[in-house]
């Protein structure tokens, strides 16, 4: 485990997952600055106590599991494949919103009617040997096929899996699928119910670090504070409008008759000082869900709103991040 003062976060070391992780953290206000492009180390100015390292996604899971790093961002797929059964990994946030894919069974298109796991099982029964399955995820694949009672032999593969059925060293594959285009290019078809593990990026932590190191526990709170506040903000917009009314209570009553104008706890309503007296103008500020914006603008106009301004929201902070509360509950188990 790392020392009390040296808190470490591992990020993916290359490819799209690294780019998406860096972009995500930058959006949350946690921009990562590499100390040297050739070194696998960086820092985050907003969190000077934190050292950022770069590793392969699978190695991130192992490092967090054995305590050599305290936190990591990696995929749910490799997490479930390599987390082990010692309970040393706690998932702080399981839906960071990028890195979407799914570990899926895929068969050759030439296998006609084999489109479901049940059809695969029936087809496997016609073979004189166990079904040969090429995969880089033996733990998850073994568990899935065993649950489905499909006789099989797993074939480890480090290179491109999609060519395995064509070459002939495997019958089907268990591989990560995002768009599915690579499968089509290699004349493979994902089974309709063949998803073994849905995946996206997650924030994970070492349990012992959180239990024994107050600095790590505080860092978990700060990371979740930034992430949760930003992710909630992305779903919302700040809307400001001018409205006439006898007073804040009367205007609030109008707003509450509509379905999209409630705000977080309620609207903020302030008098507007105009050149002419007794105009009764007020400024109304509310937070509106991004997908409800057209409806909200229409409702504001219906009740007399004008001069409507819409702005993005960077953060919406709760009293305490819900996932931090969930983490504390998990640590008590």
C-alpha cells in the first residue's frame, strides 16, 4: 500500500481510453499535466497531493487490488475479469459515461440460425468435441458458458480474435464489441443474448487504503465531489428569465403550475430595478434538465417570461456526494 502522504491514481496508458479519461477529468476541472511525455507519471494541479500514473487497464485493476496504487480508472470488463475474490477493490463510481463496450459471444455468419445462446447450445451438442472459444477474458467467459451448460474449451489469444474462426483454431469468439463493425468485417455475428459483461469506465479504490489512510479517504471524497457535481451539471442548464408579478410568491405560484420549472429545490426570484417605478419586474433563475429545455422555454413564455437566457452549468454540488455516502456504507461491512 502507498504511504500516508503519497496518494496514487492510475489512468489507462494509451489509446482511446486514455484520451477519454484525460478529457473526462479535464471537464470535471481535474486536468492532468504530464511531467514528461516519455514518463508514465503526471499531476493534477487541483489535487497536488495526488500522483497520477499510467498503466494498462488490466494492470490498473491488479495494482489497485494489491494496494500499490490507491485509485484507478479502468473498464468494468477488466475489473470483473481481474478483481479476484478478496474484496480489496471498492467501486467508487461505476458509470463515468465513456469507454462503452460489451464482452460478447460472436459466431460465424455461416452458422445460419445460430442467433441465441440456446441455439448455440443446440449447435454445440452436434459437435463431436467441446466448443472451442477464443478469448482474452477467460474468467468471465468460463463463468458464462458454465452457467449456460455449454461444453467448451477456452483458447487463449493475444492477437486479433476476429480471425480465429476463419483460421480454424476456434469455433467462436468472446470479445469486446462496441459498434460491431469489426465483427461484420470478419463475417461474424454477435448473439442476440450473448452479452457476457456490459462495460464502461469506472473509478475504483483499494479498500485497505480507504480504511487505514485518512488522506486516501479524503481524496476519495474530493474525487467523487468533482465527478458527481460535474456529471449532474452536464444533465442540467441554468435558465434566467424576466417576469412581471406582484411579488416572488405570486411568480413562484405561476412557475409551480408548470411541469418543468421547479428547479432543484425551487426558483430564485429577485426584484429588478428598472428606470420606471412600480413595474413589478422580477428575475427568475431556475435549473432545468437539458432534455426538458424546449418544454421549459415554452412554459416560461406561457406564464409571461421574456428575455430568457440559457447557460451551461459546470458543477452542482450536493451536501455530500451520494456515491461517497455509499462508499462509507460499504466500508462498514
